[in-house]
């Protein structure tokens, strides 16, 4: 049954749908990504190029540099670096 405008009840031939199970984030993802969320930031093209250049110079990845930056922010705000 469905309520309609004006409070009238309308019968439906459709069976009531069971509630969906709560999804586990990234359950089918690469094991290194399970239980993690994407943190996205849009930056200017120049900033992207600079971060990419630093990653190449340091023989590391842009992701590791971003985690380093996140840890810095956490420390500046009195939190334990965990990224």
C-alpha cells in the first residue's frame, strides 16, 4: 500500500521490497584499499606538475607525498600522524 496526496491509501500489486543490506565499503576492492576512502582535492595544473616533479626527484609516488602532507596537517592540529 502506498499513501498518496490527500492521505488516501492506494493498493499496489507490487510486493514490498526488503530493505537492502548495508554495503561494506570496498568489499570487492584491492586488499590494500579495503576499509579506506578516497580523499580528493582539485588543484591547479601547476601544483599537480610540481607534486609530480617532486615525486620523480624523490623516487616516490604522488600518493606517498600526499600522505606525508596529511600527516603534517594532523600533527599541526595535535593529532597522531596515521596516514
